[in-house]
């Protein structure tokens, strides 16, 4: 079996997506904590030796550095035969939701949550704009999950694991009580938590955490 190392920081929802996928596939990994708050990922040395794109996470598979969460999830699904699409039509849907999540839900929730919880000061107008976008994306997700138990059907795929990433952290960080505000999303997250091998973000991603201001 491959040997994995994961460069991460505990607050990273994208790191959590990969850690959770590995755990659900029964795979262990060596955690490599990254001091994201210090700006290390902006340095020339880090980008030269870890990820030229300057992003976390980075999954090292048998010495090969892999970057960008969505294609890594697709690769792991193929390798382990889990959380895959069943046919071409479902494959299109999985890809459609993966790209939507990356650009919309995860993209805006990550930035909004970081500014809200992990920055001592943040422009209220910027936060209000970001929250309005997150509200809209959560409404889209809620409406989809009213129709089916998982993102593309009756079983979880990597689309579910991708979208659960930033929604699984403690609610004080994002300010959303999803069970109350978006009950279909809350129920879906409950079904994800029932998967064998599931673990919460801060349980599966150890290490020093950034100061939280909320």
C-alpha cells in the first residue's frame, strides 16, 4: 500500500477533506503540521520544497507531492474503489459539484470563516458580503439535500467529502448552527458522521492551533 504524508494545518478544511478520505479508506498518514499563521507558505523556500502553488494541503504519496484537493480526492477514490461515481452520468454530477464546491461553497466559507474567527480585526463590510454569498450557497446545498440523502444520490461520494470539509468545524468559528438554520444540511452532516472511520477535524488533524477570536 502507498505511504502517505500530509502537509496541513488544523484549521484547514481542505486538509480535513484529504485526512477524512484517507481515514474512511482505512489509510494511515504521517501528519506534517504547517505554521500557516506565520506566513510560511508565502516563502520562496517553502514553495520550492513543498508546493510551488503556495497552498495547503499537500499529500505526499510514496515520495511524490500531490496538490489541489479535488484531483487528489478523485485519485484516492480510483485507488481504493470508494466514494466513486457509479456511471458516466453520476461522474458528471460528482465533477459538477466538486467544481462548484471549490469555487463557491468551500472557497467563500474558507475565507469568511478565516476572517471572522482567526483575524483579530476584519472589515465588517467584507464579512457581510462574504456571508451573503455563503448564505446563498448553503441555500443551494439545502435545496439539493431536501431531494436526496447525499449530494448526487443515495450513497456518499467524494462530492460529499469535499463539501463537508468546511462545514464540520465547531459552529462558533463560522457562526452557523446548521442543524437549526439548514436542517437538511444538518441531517446530511449527521449521515456523514455515521460513516465507519469518521473523525472530527481537530481530532484527525493534531498540532498547535491558531488563536481563535470568537
